């Protein structure tokens, strides 16, 4: 009898194929769950998810108790409504996920040559002087997500960027110092723009309206926002729904290049 018959070989191949398919299946599910946690990390959705999990555990434990027929019937009525409410509750996170899928340019960003941007250099020089003078500022860099709806709320400039221009705009005696300036490509697109305010709780009392606006625009887009505090002169960066504080103004150009070009060290910026 031939031990290595065609039937045994085919059977072994089928079993190995089933094993590999199972491994791939587990890896795909793990990747989806991990991506979901990355998406909601640092947002209010974490607390909401904890509440959902806690409520689900309580309902499962109560449903397992014999005799609670009416309770199980009530759960069967409410459960479809709760499932339909999930997209509404997690609407900001789902929107961000769809936007990230639509940012085709970001997938090839690592192929771009990391050049020194004169706009970033001008923003760094202006931020240093604004910080020394304790003049508040909010500077937003447009990336793949368009910010035209916010540009339309301000004064259109479409001008070259220079430190002196930024210092003039954010001077307390000018009409344009309230609101944000938006950088589009290598131009200062508009000033005195109205940003969406974040509804997240900011525990630090030194983080005022500008920080809330910077956090808000980073929650609804992939923009990078630079904030100069009027009270303390501290420079902060808002990105991906987080405010990263206490940035060294002298190193701001390196930090911005890291964020704008998705360099690896952008994840190691001091918070």
C-alpha cells in the first residue's frame, strides 16, 4: 500500500488550506478590532464604549436568570433600537474612518521627499515671537481633508506667508486677530476663520477657546493646528483629536514637518 497516495496528499493539502484560511480569518478580525480601538483612542467614544460593554454584561447576566421571561422579552424589543443607535452615537468616529479611507494621497505620503517648507519655517519664526509677546494665535494647516467651508467664514487673503504678516494678523489691535488663519499648500488662504468648537472636556483651565477650536478642527479633519496661548505664551499642537502641549517654539518647524509628512518621530513628540 502506497502511504503517499494522491488521496492522502490532497487531504493534507485541504487540511493545510483550511488552517491557513482560519489563520487569515482570525488575523483579519483582529486587524479590524485593533483599527477600531486606534480610531477611538483618546476620544469620548472610549467612555461610551465602556458604558455599552458594561450595560451588555449586566443585560446578559440578568437574562441568564431563569424565570425573567418579561425582562428577556423587553430586551428583545429594545435590542434592535440600540443597534440602530450605534451609528448615531459613534458618528464622528465613523466619519473619521470613512475620511481616512478616502485620503488616497495619505497612503503615498511616505514616498514624498521630506523638503523643508518655507511656510512651516515662517510659522515657527512667528510663533517664537508671538510666544515672547504673549499674543494668542491659531494657525491651521490644511491637509487631505478640504477646509473650504471654514475658509469661507474668514477674510480671503491667498497671500505669501511671512512671519511679519502673521505677527500683524495676530496683533491685538487688528481686526483679524480673532479666529484662525488657514494655510493651504504654500499660501495663507484666509484669516479670522471660524473653527468648530470641540465638545470634549478640557481639564486644563489654561486651555481656552483657541485650544477648543484647534481640537475641534482636528476632530473633524486631518488638519494640524498650532496654538499660541495668550495667557502663558505656551505653544501647543492639535492633531487627530488630541492637544499636544508644551512644544518648544525653537523646534516647532521640526515638529510640524514630522506631523505634516507623517514621519515616524511624529508619534514621539513630547506631550
